[in-house]
């Protein structure tokens, strides 16, 4: 749930070559098309947008990945995942990084409604962007990991769909890569250095005043056999989201006969560096390839 500065270096350290889009954008690789600021939904006149990267050539349809930024549900920006989207496009995906409404002005489940609207929008525009609507995965870090996981466990739950557009489309995802996202808010206090600050802003109160919200906003309590296959990547020294949060989630998914894996990075904190970032990056790409690309 940390500030976006702690987003995994799986995002921030992508080294690419080609002309720079503008001063603060990563370089644009050969063979990739990148569009910024495409509106996907407009709840409360917020004009929510995506940045979208895709292969420049080929007829597709391509698998797609939705990237959800972190920032404690109250900060962060979709641009933090631009580098990862470009890397994914180089690997044959249509990848988009999305904005969503932030706390405290917009509390749960507004951000959930927005992420689901983004998935529905992508399906509605599948032909425009050469996307295979049956092969859409999702990833996110920290708060974004929570929202990605929520997509993976609440497909078809009406109360979380919202009214962000394209209601005829499904918001289900084929798989999830959850990078140190929390799974159980009821057990976050005392195990996270910022939960006492972050969660009341997102949920409208603490455990005493908003206990029910803490339960229904926790992905752990929505796990069913219909949940999407999931990879969790988590460090053992994470001071913002305890490693045990990933353990609980993976154990419950497995108990429900859902394919689930946990990549534990010993000694890693909230925000991977060096070898840990490389391992996380490799695992993310391998997992999406396994679940979204057809066997040759």
C-alpha cells in the first residue's frame, strides 16, 4: 500500500531503445505502438483514461494485460506502468495501464468499479486493438495488486460492477499476477507501517467503525473455485504489506482447487531492486506466457 515511489522495479527498470516520447516517458521500442490518454469511463465527470501499448504489426488477436498502479489507494498514476506496458507489447501483448478514482474523495468500491469498467472497455474495443477477449490478464503492485486480485476473485459479482459503461461485457480476467498486494485488511493493522493511515481513508473508518467494509473489500473472503489462476510475488521483509498476506491468499486459492503460485523473495521489501526485480520480472512474463499464449 506504499507510495508509488515503491512500485516494483519490474516496472521502473525496463531498458528499451528508440526515440523518446517526451522527457518523462520511457523510450518507444521498435515495433510497438503507444497511445496515451484514451478515455475509458467517465464516472462523476472524472474522465478516466488508459495508456495502451501494442505490437505494431501482426493481425492478432493478441492476448492483453491490464496494469493497475499502486499508491495506497490515494496516490499514484498510470504512467508508472508505461515501461512495463511497452515491455509487454514487445512480447506480443496488448497492454494498458489505467487510472482509477482515488481516496479519500472516492472510497471503496469506486476503484473496483473503475478497474472492472476498464476490463469491460477493453473487451468492447477488442476488434479495434486486435485483442483476444478470452485472453485478458491483470497485474498490479501494492494497492494495484489488491485491485488486480479483486478482479480475479469477483467475476460476476453484481455489486462490484458499477455503472462505468459497456455493461454487456464481462469484467472477468484469465489470470492475475499480484505483486505484494494485500489480501485481508482485517489483519493489516499492526503488521503494516501505514495501514492505520491508508485503510480508514479507503474504507471510511477503522476496524471498529467500518469492520464490514474491511471484510468485503478483502480479496481473501471472495475466493471461490471460479477464481482466476494467480501468481503472488512477495518479499519476506515487506513492512507495508506483510508476506503472510500472500501466503493466506495462495493457501485459500489452492484449497478451492484454483491454480495458484507464490514466488517468495527472501529479504526483499516493498519495492524490488536488483536481482529481486529481475526475478519478479521474469516470473511475471513467464506466468502470463503460460496462461495467455497458446501452446505452440
